[in-house]
């Protein structure tokens, strides 16, 4: 008897619709585009700053337009989603063993969220918010 | 014991007569305690003896009865009928060629498993008279979880990276490599790194995490793969930034 295995094609463009977990994964990956876009916005800010006070103030004015505010809100929401989803898998990616036990995942998660809060406070302090 | 009638849709493929697979539906009277494997056995014993599928232990130890149950990679012996509606669809594990009906061709996985040398490679040859290799509970803990893999290949069916890039060594094989690398009695890490610290090794993985979600033994392959990435990155920095240091 000869063998004739049947090979099923992998749906390269639609596979992520197959299961909800794949959609969550794609969500985590796609949201990085908005983080990249916001980074470009920061690069633009530095460029305008280097061109002098007038250019920088015009840039700040442009940031206050409705479209710009909408973009920043969307970027913030997606950045938060991206951050939460990545932070939540850190106990899996870097388990810490202490003797005959693993450190609870909640401690690793807590350290990440704690570090995030501290860094955010430092940035806000440097920005003169406090 | 309560009984209910389910419609079991089975993907059929006969390599001698079929050009492509098709579904065949069987009406199966199931007891509430049954698993999908029991329903398949009922079909085989009472309705259609030609249905082909793999199984052996019926208790989630042998890893033979992996299949797609309503699109989800499952062990048929661990998928309880009571958790499903009256229509259950079973297909062979995706990402593997179909040999016949629910039986897949596992050659690719077996070849990859062999490549990662899934056995202890002693650091140095010792005579038996030197005694046993001692290992502390803490040393055992570093890899114990990864010894629970039963090679059922559900993680390969769950992994879209393996589906799109079949050269990927894949979750179970890399996890097993990590299991031996972590073992204090082993000295074969350099040999295994040549296979797993490569693009077709761990770097194809983008941490979808589906492998860990479907693993019936809670091995958490995604965790092992991320640890291999971290260790391989540390290797790279040591080699390029501290060439005088020992790897």
C-alpha cells in the first residue's frame, strides 16, 4: 500500500481569525505600531526644538488640534494595552527560582508595575508637573 | 447515568480512494461521563470499523490521541462530552499532513525531537564505581516541569509560527532541549544550542503563547522558549562584549 499524505494549506492571511487567543496575540503585536508612531512624534518634537522657539511653539500648537488629541488618546490606549499584555507574560518569560521554590508570579508582576509607576513619576517630575 | 445523542462529525480521508478529506457524521448515544475518545470508540465498534485514529492509554499519559475537537487541539481522552454541545467536530491535528482519517504524519516532529538530543549527555565519562550523580531538590526544580511533556504535539497544532514556517523546531522539542540543558547532570548544552539558538530554533517563536494554553500537562512550553531566548542572548553578549570571558 502506497502512502499519500494529504497536506492542508496554512491560511497565511486569515489564520488569526481561527481562535480568540490568536486575535489577542495580533492585538498585542499590532498595538506596537502606535507606540512606533508616537515615538516618531517625539522625534519630530526634537527636530522642531532644534529649529528654534517659533518652530517648537508651532509644533506644540499643532499638538492641541482635535485630530492630534485623538491620535494621542488612541496611542495612549494602545500603549497601555501593549504594556499590560507584555507585563502580564513576564512571570512566564523570566521565572525566578529561590532555593526549592519559584518566586510567585505576582511579585515579578508587581516589580514591573512598580517600576513603571516610579519611572512615570520621575518623568512627570522632570517635566515639572509636581 | 444520563445519556444523550450527539452528532459526531469526523474528518475522513482515505489515501487510496480520496483526493481530499471530507466530513462524515455519526449519531452517537453518549453517557455523560464519556470523553470524545469514547464516542470515537463507539463509532469504531458499532457503526463504522473503518475510522482510523490513534489512541492507547485513555488517561492523558501516552499522548497518542491528540486531535482538533471543535477547532481546538485536545487529547480526545481528556475532552469530556459534557463540556460540548450536541454537535462535535473532530479533525486530525492541524499543521501536520493527514495519513488517514484522524491519523497524522508525525515524522517531522520525530526528526526534530531527535535533533535536540533529548537525553543526558554527561559532562565527563565516569566509571559506574564512581557512584550515582547526585542532584538536590533545588536542582531538580529547575527542569522538573518540563519532564512532564508527553509528546502529544498539541502545541505544534496550536502554534501558528509552526503552521506558517514548518522548519521551526517547535515548542515541545525546544522545551525538551531546555529540560536537558537545565539538568545539573548534563553537559550537552553547546551541542543543543547549535540547533535551538538559531532562526529555525527559538527565534521563530514570537511568544503567541498558544502552546502553553493547550498543553494538557501544564508544561508551559512558552516559558521554556522565552528562557532559551534570554540565555541565548546572554551567550551572545558574553561572546561579543566579553570575548575573554567563559561562555
